[in-house]
DNA sequence: CGTCATACTTAGCAGGGAAGCC
DNA sequence: GGCTTCCCTGCTAAGTATGACG
C-alpha cells in the first residue's frame, strides 16, 4: 500500500538523517548493530541496610522482639509506608506478611503469626523523624549531600559510547522495598528483594575497561552484545521481568530512535487515507477475523486506543487496550442524546486510568459490534478472532514499520499541528494559552489524566482573590486617570501632562496583569485533571513545536524545559520555520 | 504455532527545590 | 526575606512489539 522509499530530507528540515552522523566514522551501522564501543562503571548499588538503634523497638503481642537483620529490614519497609492507604488493604497486607515471614528465622516465624499483633509504631515514628530531620537540614548540610550525590553521578552516571560521553538514564539499581502496583494489583505488598552484583548482567565492549563489581562480589555475567542498547540488567523478583540500565533520553542513540519514530508517523500521514479506505472496506468482509480487525483499527485510529496485548491473568491489575476489550467494556446505544449509533466505552487502561467516552460511530461499525457481542458474556473478548500480533502483521503489510501505536503518535502530532493552525493569537500569554490548548486536545485524545493536585481548590481560590483585587486596582487606576485628564484639560502645564501619561501607563500595566492572571486561571482550570507532559514527551513531534515557536516568535523555553530541550536537541537543531509534520 | 523472553517506550506520582509572591 | 506554590526530576511500573523456542 505504501512504498518503502526513504524518508530523508523533508521540507522544513535543515538536514535529514545525516544530522545524526556528523563526521566520517559515524556512518550508520549495519542492521541491528547499536554501537562499536561501550564503556561504563557498572550500576550503582544502594547502601546496605543499617540496623535499628537500640531504643527503637518492634513489638509483637505487646512484647518487644529483637528481629534478625533481614526480618527487621522488611519490617521497616512496612513501617515506612504506614501513612499510606494501601497498608490497610487486605491484599497488600497478606502479600507483605507472607513475604516477610520468608525473611524471618525459624523462631521468628513461629512467634509472629498475625500481622494484626505487630506493632511497628516506634519504627514508624523513627522514620517520620528522619524525614523531618532531612527536611530541616541547614543549607550547608544540604549542599554537602548534594555534592556527594553529584560525585556519584559523575562516577557512575556516564558512559562512553562510540567516542561520545553520554549520560546514563537510570544507573542506580532499584533499592529493595515493598512492591506498589497501580490500581488493584494482585501482587501489591510483595517484597521486592535487594539486588546483588551476583544478580546483575553487565554489557559492554570487550576492549573497554570492564566495570569492577563492588568489593567482595562478582557479576552474574559480563557480556558484549552490541545488538542491544542496555548497559546492565537484572531480573526483578516480583513479576519476574527484566530491568535495564539504559541511556538518558538526550543521548544520540535515543534521539535517533525518537526521530525514527516520528518519521514513521509522518510516513503514515502519506498513506493514512488509503489505510482508512481499506479498513472501511474490510468492515464488509466475509471473514469474521477481518471485520474484527477493521473495527479494532477504526477504534485505534479514531480514538487513539492502545493496542491491547494479552496479559497473564492474576499477575497484574485487570486493564485492557483495544484488542483485549471485553464485551462488558462497551455499551451500544442505537440513539443517545440525539445521536445515532453511540458506543459507550468504560474500561481501565494502562496504569488503571479509566477510559470513559461516548462516541458516535459509523453504522457499519455499530452493526459489526452488535454481531461480535452476540451470544457472549460480559467477560468474553469482544474481538475473539484478533490479537495484537495479527493486527500488527496486517499493519506492517500496509506500510513498513507500521504498528498499532504509530496511530497514536500520528494522530497526536497531526492534532497538535491542526490545532495550532486554528488558534492564532496576539500576545505571548495568549499564544502560550493556545499552545497549551492544542496540547490539551492531544492529551484528551490520548486520555492522559492526572490526579487533581491536592491543593487545587485552595490555589484556585487564591488566584481568584488576586484577580478580584487586581480588578479593584484597575478601577481605581482608571478613575485616577480620568481625574488627571480632567485636571490637565485646557492646561498646558507640563507637569499635569506627565501625570496623565503616568496614569495611562498604570492603567495599561494593570490591564496586562489582569489579562495574564485571567488567562492563567482559565488554563489551570482546564488542566485540572489533564496531564500535558506525557504527550509532550512521547507523542508530539518536537519539530512542530520548534517551528511554531519560530513562527510565533515565542521563546522555546516557554514550552520546553531544560530536560525537554536536551531530549529534543536533534529537533531544535534541524527544524526550520516551514516544517510541516 | 502458541508461549515465553527480551528489549525498549510510555506512564503517573512523590518529593524537593527554584521561582514567584507579598 | 520568608513563605508558598508549582514545576522538574527521578523513580519505577506498565505498556508495546518482536523474535526465539519447544
């Protein structure tokens, strides 16, 4: 459907892909090779557990019990979380208690049989005290800590990859603790064990200085695999999944990958019409599987749903994406609020964020959905003949590199571009508001939510109070101006004329400040439950924003903070004002 | 051909510090 | 200059996607 012509050199781009390969030795490697040289110091391990002071005691059944070191460490994990709601949850407590008992000695295990008889009060109090003490450190003490941290970053936070010194993203091994899943996670409260060097695999060049394991330890393995980008990995015990130490987003390798992602999405732009025509056609297919695929694709395209891989039941919270939708997640309405063929979605997506939406769909989709739901229970798969592998196989046959998630990237970026075109404004504050509105339209499309800030109501009220007082001030300033004009009228006294000018300026300044605050209030209110940062970071082609800033004469740092400017350095470097996504 | 493992991107949240406010 | 607010950064969980394996 779409040819595989290279996507180099687009309008509005100073250079194409070559921008990443300045210098003669920096040509792109053969397929799958990620680097030729990689050197680093290995991951940084968290400090060992320090036993409790003698005066801080754990009590069981009212009696003080001196716990063994491993049991004590895990007890403290629980004690530290006691202000949090999930230590009251049944699943959390049970998982914790089961794993805690595994760390106990035989005697401890025989004694400590009931979590409800455990008193962590002193441990909890000690923790709170420590937090408080840390907060109250003097400026100098804080500076000392900061410098110590910086030393760790300097030593472990960088690697050398093909002649470039690069920042590592997460060079610290995750410390042990109690697993906190999102939503109703069946494994919440389980013990996330301490990782030892013996658990860690190191990846680096053969000819590099191999990182030294901490004294008295050895690595699980040292390998030299240049088809992957990670520097170290370990297996996490709660879910049994692999964790990786990887480069920072501002690295060349990550930037290149990011650029490629957006190029694939731009490629989709050139053939999305044909793909849409195709799935419209497929809605009529005689093959049930093809029709299901077409409906799923319709959702993914129109609603920016995620692909929806299968998940192992009981291992994670019950969340779904498009392909894994169940009958119980949608309700069909022949008519609703004056609209025809409305599908009501209600399901938990990634991170247990609720997706709730009422969407009118085309008739053929509606009829197919009715068919798919026939003779099924709520818990049955809506698309029983479809999974993400089948879907992606189909997509990659339509366009090289096309997968389900590309639609999210494409629709997010194209939405931003369109919205920015429509929302044209005069002054900088308003321009930024319209940028945020465009950003918000994308965040809504992608269902990027956040918990309303805890202090939201209060800070909103504070802002409103400020607006009110500024209004009063403005009224006053206007009156004064009027008065000054009156006095100056007919007079040629220069002093009076100067006063008039002064008052004019004051009114103007007041008006500007008022407008700024009102814009801020609107922006904040509209943003209450919406997270803009996720789409900015992951879905919006940065070249759109860079070009917009150039055209609007808005400083880039008004929309991108330092981290984002670093991450998108490639886009800042290559984008001209006439860039079109 | 389904299942599992692997690698990498996407996600929201907490805590701390810098910026903004009076 | 002290206080509050809010933004940034780090953290790590939770997705997507694909290739190996039996």
